[in-house]
C-alpha cells in the first residue's frame, strides 16, 4: 500500500484539474438537464468528472471509484482495497445560476475509513485537505474549528435536499428552531463547502438530511481533523451512507442536537 501523502497528492491534482474545467465553463453558455429528482447536471459536471477520474486512475489503477455522475464500480470496499469517492461539482444549481458557491469534492476510503480528503473551491482558489490523524489545512495553513461556546453567538449552516418538497415541513421546523437559538443560519447550497467552512471555523455547525456519500465523505474528515465532531441526529456514529449529518465545533454539538 502506498503512503497517504501519495494519495493526497493524487487527489489534489485531480481536484485542481477538475477545477480548471469548472472555471472554463463558469458563466458561459452550457448544456443543462435534470436528473429526475436528483438535481441538475451540466456538461461541466461530466467533463470535470472525466478529468478527475483520469488522474485518480493513474494514481491508483487498482482502486474502485464512486462518483456522482457515473456512480461507477465502487459501492463497497473490504479489507485494504481503496475507494475514491468523487463529486466533480458540488453545488451545480449554484453553478448554473452564477452563484459562486460550488466545489470539487474528493475522498479516499480505505477499508471502512475515510483516510484522505480534498475539497477545492475553484473560484476562490481555496484548497482544503486532510489526512486522517494529521490535521486539516486550507491552502497549506492548519485549520481549527471555531471556539464559539454559546448558541446565541453561533453562525450555522444547513441545506435542503433537491427533493425537499416531500420533507419541507420537517426541514423548516429544524430551521426555525435553530434560527431562534443561534445568531443566524445560512443555506449556501453546497454541503461540501458547508463542511469545509465548519472545519475552518467560519460556521459553528452544519446539519442536513438525505445527502450522498460524495457530498459528505471529504468534509466529515476535514471537520474531524480540525477538532470538530461529526455524528448523526441521535449523536450516534456518522456513516457516509447514512441519512443525516451533524458537524460542529464539538462544544455546541449537544445544544444543536436538541434543536434539530
């Protein structure tokens, strides 16, 4: 098995290459279609994914991959096999409308654990990286979660699933309770960036339901390695294929759980 730094270098190069594709297409005419109830997809998503996977396959030809647009060949890994989990463009709706909150999201699962994480914001040129046990960084600078201790001082973030029309009352109830308890709640529209910003200490906490592995795999490691806490809504173990995620600065975790 190669060293985690080798995998991280491959994931970084993959994210940067996908980012070049995204910047090329941003604010330009593009082909857009709906994936049923799963959101939008553009030619930029597809091209960015092709570029990202090309780099990753060269990095580790034997690893499987699970990616948003093709889903590919990697629902399960066992033992020491690796699984690249890729979202070439998280926040496609924002991208289509010219709202610059979107990113490339890449994680590596080895066995049952996420070992490497990369989130890249191509417009701001912000590169978020983490290796399990070695901390989290943005553009090479160590990140730490916020030190906010009181809910009334907290800035939180959340998101609603593309198909949230079915669960809107539940989503809005949580939104209202946490809006009343905190300083403010934001809904930028990219779960991957929400998690990166929580790791960085911009947000004090983030919660959302019904996300996919490629939305949360990288960000969950970023938050954990930045000193935060990640769980489900009952304070149980977070699973990347689970139905919910709560990521916080750890101090406010219990208080946010009570309001969700």
